[in-house]
């Protein structure tokens, strides 16, 4: 195969990689916030339940979670996940939501409780205090660890191939086996590096934009 033909085939797989990345963030970012509120709940049973759930998800390899989501519903309930791609998105979204929840929790709890009290003295509601006083400070503090997790997600997307979701690395493996060429596997590194490079520039830009907000 020519270089152009290989590039076009890899781009087809890269579209799936980008789709996994985007959908995972769309679902995991808000879900992570909900989970973080559960882990900070004053209702002890809920707080401990959420913390145990997060501990399990963070302690079990993502690859195993993909297998569980794809195979277990069919074996136990006779209701398999509708597609391999959907199984990947569900597993990735839950996994990253748990990691994001800990980042959210750390950011929120790092804010001085006096700021909450000051907002209450001024007659602000809890919602107003959170969105108008706390939120920007939390965003600034969680941006570095959050950016690390987002970049890790780019590389973790390659795990989708374990249940035969044809992302870019799976395409490279197919090209190797059908054409007896190994260089497409290394060529995928260029796509990952470009993707990560763009994300790094984006997060650096956001961090500079928030430099005015000192905490």
C-alpha cells in the first residue's frame, strides 16, 4: 500500500478515536460533578456508597471494565449492550467520571469555608455562592489535573480495540496483518502526538486566560 492509502485508512480509524474521546468527555464531565457531590454528601450512607463505587472503578483496570460492560449484561441478564461501540462509551464515561469526581471534590474542598459564609452573610443563595464565587476558583485549581486526565483519555481510547472497535490502532493492526507491513503501527504515533499537541496548546491558552483570577 502507498503512504497516501495508509494515511486515508488511518484517518478513518482516527475519526472513531476522536468520537470516543468526545463522547466520553460529554458524558463523564457532568457525571463526575454529580458523583463528587455524592462523595461530599452529609448523608453518610450515600457518601460511603459513592466512595466505595469510586474506589472500585479507580482500582480496576479500564480494559477489564470494558469487558465487564460488554459481556456481563448478556451473561447475567440476557440483555447484551446494543453495540461494541456503546459498551466502550459506557465503560469510558463511568471510569473517567470517577476520576473527574475526585478532581472536582479536591477543588471544591480546597476553597475556604469562609467564602461560603461570606456569601451567606451577603444574602446569596447556595446556588449563587457556588456559581458566582466558588466556581471560577475551582476551575482554575482543577485545570492542570483535569488537562492531564483529558490527555490520558486520548491514549486510553486505544483500549477500545480489545472488543474489536475499529479505532486507529486497530486499523493499523489490520494493515499490518493483511499487508505484512509494520510501519503503519508506528505511524499512528504521529496522529496521537498531533492530537495531544493541540490539546496541550488549548489548555495552556485557557490557563493563561485565567491568570487574572488569582486564588
